[in-house]
C-alpha cells in the first residue's frame, strides 16, 4: 500500500539523524511533505552520544527531496517555544498545511542513581524530553485546529515511560510524563478529530546506544567493548531473542499512527520493545 499519508505535511523534531531522520524519510516515502527541525549541536556536555550537525539536517533534506517530496528545515532547540512557533509557522506557510506532528527530539544524560542526580542533569532532561514535547505540540496544533481537517500527533516516549530502570531516573520521569501529556492532549483535542498517541521504543540501533561510552557502560569489564559485546546484555531485556530494534521499526509505528489506518485510535501507548514490557 503506497501513499498512506499522501498530500499531508508532517512536523518532526530531532529530524537530523537517528529516529527523527528515519521518520522523515518513511513519511516522505508514503507521500508526506516534511517540516524538519533539529538543534544541530551538543546539548549534554561530555555525553558519549554524537550530536546532530547542520550537515546531518541537510542530509535529511536531501533524502526527502530524493523522494520527490518537499521539505522545510530549521535549526531549533525544542526548549525555545518562540523559535519552535516561528519554524512551524514558516513551514506551514511554505508547505500549505499541517496534518502530523512527531515530537521525537530527546536526550540522554545522567548515569547516577536518582538521589545523586544533579539538579542540572534533572532540569536539562525535563526541559528537553518533557517540556520540549509539550512546546512542540503547543507550537503546531493551532494550525491543525484552524484547518479543521483533524490530524495525528505522535509523541516519542520509551519503554522507560512504562516501567522503571536504575541509573536513569530523570529520563524515566520525563518519559513517564510524556504519557501524561499524550493522554491529556488526546482528551482535549479529540473534539477536533485530532488523535494523540505515543510510541515506546526499547534499545534502538542509532547513535543513542551505538557509541563507545554506552558500550563501556554496559560492559565495564572490558577495556574496549563494541556492539557485539553489548548485544548479549541488551538481549536480556527482551522476550524476543534480539538485542535491539532498528529506527525503521519505530518509523513504521509512527506511519501507522499518522495514517488513516488508525483514524479512530487515540490515547494509546504502543511499545516497540521486543517484549521488554513483559519482563
């Protein structure tokens, strides 16, 4: 089935690389034009996770254009509501409408137990992974309401938004909060035929975990661990015998929520987790 979001416009945050880029490409493959934003710089200092760059965002744009779809890009921090609104407004002016919002941008920081988490790490996490999601929807949804065409909003949470893990309590708290935002928006926006759902990935084979610092965190017993050394540990989190999923697996779920195939689905938390929530 092709053209599942034909003629629609999707606003995606964190679109320069990783899951965000995957979502942009997948939706473009099915006919959507894209408003793509990313901060394109390091937010978490001393993080092993490679930051997105302006060149990454340009590459996302080239991939979308290669699918004969239009794209508007901007370098924006989701913590900055005024900048978010300006980017969405400009994107809608250029592309003509807004039908889909994918609040994907997020960070990982910390590594301490919650009682030892610094105020800086706590606040930074909440500002990006929770408040940034709210600001993203707040910036975009007036266009949907005004157009009276309905719409679909997809929020990226995590398996950590459905259950707890140690040493990342600030992340778990923020991702649980995303579920509250999702349900509240679903109730409030339902009258406008705007649906709101959340996706909950387990480990995804993007730069978020595919980096030397994360490999060392999972295998501190090894001097120079790699992904093959981390894989058996990651697989222990899952019911299915796989260590992680791929970005396209999340994108397929985003596409389902964005398309009319889920036209009466709202307020749903969807794990793409290889059965992690069963453990």
